[in-house]
C-alpha cells in the first residue's frame, strides 16, 4: 500500500495521538499473507478491516441487518506493515432515516515502536439498514 500521504497533512508522517472523541472498535495485526509483492499490506485488506470496524457503531442503531452503501472518503496516509498493531477508532457523524455514516481513523503501533502511534488511514463510510428482502428500512427510534 505505498500510497503517499496528503502533502497538506505533514503531521501524518510523525507520531500521532489516538482520538479521545472516538470509540476503539477493533484491533488487528496484519500478517504476511495480507501483503503485496513489495511486502506492504494490501490497501484492499485495510479497506475490508475499515468496513468491519465502521459497522460496529451503526449496528447499535440499525438493530438488524445492514449493508455498506457507500465509501464517501478513504485516505491512505502511511503504509501498513506486517506486525503493526492497528487500532480502529470510529464515531457516528450522521444518522439519517435509513442510514448511518461513520468516520473511521486507523492508527498503527509499529512492531519496533509499540506505544507510539502513527495515523495510517481515515475513512467515511455509510451503512443502510435493510429488511429481509435487502430493501432499505427505517432506523428504529
């Protein structure tokens, strides 16, 4: 996932502090099977983990089946490496009639520098509550 960081976000290259205004919803360690030919973790693997992490909070509102309806934003800021401890933090940003949008921020503790965090990814994902036929349904009050 050698995608360069947003040049306007100089802090993305240095140490970061995990957010206190978001909930820790997932921790995972990428393994060698998750890498591309360069030895970096596949971006698609990170996206799948973000989708899982992003679904945790909307599930509390949907109270039933839901599906990912859109990825509104997805920014890779730093490569993810084998052995990194990834922490996924999420917060609800919008609750609609049938959907819930969340912001997910991913921080890595590098294998050799545990306890120090760098922000590697951020995303905004929207989930829609669905009925048994797969049609949108209202979020329960």
